[in-house]
C-alpha cells in the first residue's frame, strides 16, 4: 500500500498547466525553441517522478516518448503529445482509488514503537501486530485493530507465564488467568515472601488481564463480533498500557 499525500496531486496538476502553457502558443510548424523545450522537459521530469509513485506506467511511457522527441517536435506535434499524455493520465488515474486518512488518524499510520521503546525492546515479537493494530485503526478497520491488539498481548502473556513458572493453557485466556493467579497465590503465601515490587506488579497485571479475558478475548475471536472506533481505541490504549506495565519488569525469551 502506497502512502500518497493529496498535495502531490496538486503538484502534477501544476505541471500539466506548465506543460500546456509551454506548447499552446507555438506555431504549428515551428520546432520547439530551446527555452520552451527546457520548460517541457522540466515539467515532464517532475511529472514522471510523481507518476512513478502513483503507479501509472502508461502515462510514464507517454511522458518519456514526449521528452525523447521534444528536440524535433513542431508546435502541432508537441500539442498532440500533450493531449496524448493528458489522456493517458486521465485513463489511469480514473482506475486508481485513494483512501482518505485524517491528520489525526495519520498519527497512527506507520507508527513505529507504538507502545514505546521499552515494549519494542523487551517484546520484539509483538511489534508486527502492534504496528498493524495502529495501521488498521488509522484506516478505520476497527475489528482488525482489536484482533491485532489481542495478538500483541501474546508475547507479554508468555513472559508472564515464564515469570510465574507455569505453562500457558490451550483452552484460552480464562484458563491462563486461573493458572497465573493460582501460581501467584502459592508464591505469595510461601517462603520466602515475594519482594514488594512483585506484589504491586502482579496485582496490577492481573487486574488488567482480567479485563481482557472477560471483556474482549472471549468475544473478539467470534466471527459475528464487530467493533467500532471508540471500542477499538479503548482496546488499543488498554493493551498499550498493559504491555508498558509488563515491560517495566519482564521481557520475552530470546528465540
């Protein structure tokens, strides 16, 4: 998927105007003079760069033919070359579709380390889904945002299981939560007693995890469930907070 800013289309439009002005007043039998030829080549060069980004191969070929023959074209031939170029552009751009992303949503698109540098460093395997969750939110694919957010949690939950020395369940997050809480209860009541930071850390982690297990995971993986913008944003931000909390003490094992 290409990211193309609307102002660049304005740039192409301006170059078409410049090109038109360079050839319109030429006499039909007049060979393009040097000053007009320089304007033509400059406009064509700028246009080709933009058209390459847009993926308009036929328009590029037309522009290249125009540029290669510019030294020998008469005014009438130059105008016909301009019309051919304009028609190729109209035909190809009509087959191109653009998606509008608001400035607010563009802040999410292509966001690197969307959950912060600590999460990126400590849970690198989650980065793909974190970035995809942000991209999907920017593009209005809110259910996909939730799905990728849930997938991003897996790296953190694996680290949490490792810290508690338990195995993840194949039965879902509800079973994981019970296993984690049982292991923590055993560790907390045993000797030596867990350090103070662990008591605070795990209490917060389980509160957040319970939220995911109860409110989202059990629904998000059903095909009938769909999410709107507010729900998706709430999930994304909550997952970010949870992963940032885990990153203060945990990291995934190197593969």
